[in-house]
C-alpha cells in the first residue's frame, strides 16, 4: 500500500469507530486522541481492525507509534508494503 | 465435538457484550446459555399474555449521545451499535424516603438533588458539593484495597443521616457487602445514579436483548440455549474442553465465565471444594413483588415518581435480615414512569426488599407458598403507608424470592450482586479462564456490559 492508501485506511477505520468524528480537519502531525475525543478503548479498535484486515500484530509497546496520522503511516508503511 | 476460539458461559448482558466484541473482530465464538432465553438477571417471562421483566427497574448511566466519554456511549462504540438509533426515556424523578421530614428527591439533573440536600440539610450543603467534586475527579478503576465508604463519608460529610440516605439507593442497586461498601464502588455508583441517572430503553428488555442477539449473530457469533455447563476439562493448567450437562464436549481456546465465581469454581473442581465456593457467595439477596394495577387507580396513589427508595429502620443498616424479608426498607418502582412512555390500561408497581436466603431455603413447598403470601401482605401494608393502599386493586401479582433468583440466574444464594470478594481484573488460577459480570465490581446493565467488553479487551485482545 502507498502512504496515501494507508492514510485512507486509517481514516476509514476511525470513521467506522465513531461516525461523528470530524476527520476533514485533522492535523496529521498532532495526536489523534486529542483531536478526536478517542479514549484508550477506541484506540484499541484501530489496532484490532488492522489485525482483522491485514493479520498485522501490533505489540502494546508499539502503540505510541500510532499517536498521530503521520506516525501511523510511518509505522505501517513497511508493514503493509506487500498488501 | 465443535471447537471455538472462545466459549462464553452465560447469555446475560455481560456475556452478550463480550460475545459481540469478539465476533466483531472475527473470532469464532460460542455463548452457552442454560435457559431458553437470554438475559440472565435481566430477562423476561410471560404470564396471562403480559410480558413481565425481571431485574430491570431502570438502566443507570444515562448520557446524551454527544457525551462521547460517558460509559453508555463508550459501550455503544465498543459494540459497534448506533447510539443515535437507540431511543431512551429518562426518569421523571426519584426519591430517597426515610420519613416525611427526611426525604430527598433526585433526577438526572444534579441540581435537584443539590437543592434537596440544601433544603433538608442546610448545614451540610457545602460538604455535599465538595463530595460531588471529589466523586467527579476520583478514578475508581485503579486497583486499590477495599476502603470503607462510611469512614470516608463520615469524614467528608460529617452527617450520619445524609450519608445513610445517599448510600441507600446505591447499596440497594448494587452492593454485595452488608453494612458498608467499598469507596471505589460508592464512587462508581454515585456517578452512575446521581451524576448520570436513570433511564430505560424504548421497548422492553426483550426488545433490547433481541437487538443485541441479532447484532451478535450478524457478526458471526453463535449462541446455544438450554445448554448448561457441567464442568471443565483441564489439561496442562488450561481449560481444554467445556463439558455440557448433556455430555457434549466443546473445545475452546479461552473461556469467559459470567456464571459468577462460585459456579465457575464448581465447573473447575467438579464439586470437590464446595467450601471454597461458599467463601465467594454473597449474603445480600432480595424478594421482589410485581403488582399489576388498573390505570384508573393511579390517581389514588402517590405514583408520580420513578423510584422511591425507602427506609423506616432506625438505625439504618443494609444487611441480610434476621427474618425472611425486611419490609421496613425497600425499593418501590413504577416502571412506566419515564418521560414520553405511552400509558396503557394497566401499570406496574414493583417492590423489592432485602431477604434472607437461608430462611427461604429452609421452607418446605407448602410453607414456601404460605410465606410468599404472608410477606406480600406485610409488604403492601408498609408500602401502602407511603404511597396509599393498593392491595385490593391488584389484578395480577407475582413474587420472586432468593430461591427463584438462584434458580433462574445461577447466582449462588440468590446473591444478585455476587461475591463480596471481587476479582477486579477477572483473572483466575487458570490462565485461559476469565470471569466477567457481577463478581467483578461492575454494576447495573451498563456496568455488566462494560465488564464483558473490558475482559475481552484486557485478556484476549491485548494478549493474543
């Protein structure tokens, strides 16, 4: 997947978790949690959805890598290269 | 022999929530329910063409859809259910009644309770306000040892009667301990009842359960009714197989039991250590009387509140009574008294009192039936003093005792709020066995469901 495709997947997952989330105005470099009212339970859903869709295991120690949209893409790019 | 990633024991609200959560992310999951219908404590039955609900007086934790961080809305997101399509009816108002002079009303607007505290206990309003601030900022989900809520509240409120009045509804709606409650539990309950408040879903508990069940099945989850568990087969310190009463064997990767810790221990040990199970059985159980009344007699009764929590005992004490039932305290609930519910030709009056399991258990069949009648009459005499006499007008009546509760919910000793010894993190001595539901300290319907969700998140998703 390209960086743009990965970004779209993340946004789609977020929209799926909370239909009211305002993804249009997201600052890609700022923490998602602050901008979207996500709590740790919602955050787990992003991890679970990636696991379900791409059989990608993200260890808990790596969760901080998913903080912002940009850091998500950076983290996932090598891992979803073949998808 | 079928085999599943997870087997969930119990199709009550915590089991259904855990099942939905697992099925949503593609796990192969099976719920085993021993009865013919789901719901566990919060279920329903039919008598003379009427649908009667068990358990549910009201749901706690009311929050409008836009309060994203509220437990109710977090729960809906976790289960991938639309909160906007879930139509709710808020309570009218409820009252804590100790006497005509000591009576406090509350609603889903904290302002009412605050003004009532100021009216009845003007000397304590500042301390009450400080307590509310403390409850708002206190995180009750940190794992702490048991702290006496009464000790903390004596210190914070310095008003024994106000303390007891505030404690009473919270204890009746979810305290497994006698006399006192854990302070964290108090905070959870205070938030759920006084800060968020009572509501009920549109429709019946049957509709609510069917909505959950349809959702679970649409995600690929399986459920089997009339499938009581006999025991677990344990190999290499893991539950390897769940054996049903029918003898059927079901292979499992992990097990979540919502049957309560005493029952779960018995599945583990095949009755070898009943003493150990006894240690985890709670002592607080209840009698509930469901009265159906013609709508015409509403105007002759005090019937404009949703719930009245009354206590006439002095001193107040939340405990297992020495008699079969203590009718001097209880909960009077009008399940139709929520905003914007349609009025039918009949209405219900449900009355709940603390009861003594051992005494009910000791009765033979004839005496049991006699005692039900006797205590129903005594109950209506005391409740009639508060809301007006209704006994002659009852068109249908049914009574649950601690024995009924034990039979239909599997809760040892009919202790609906479970064991005083809470397994907060849900782990057991067996690595792939977890418990969820009332024996974990979560309370009410929203709490039970969040418990199922949290156990799946913490022990299955985070570990796999």
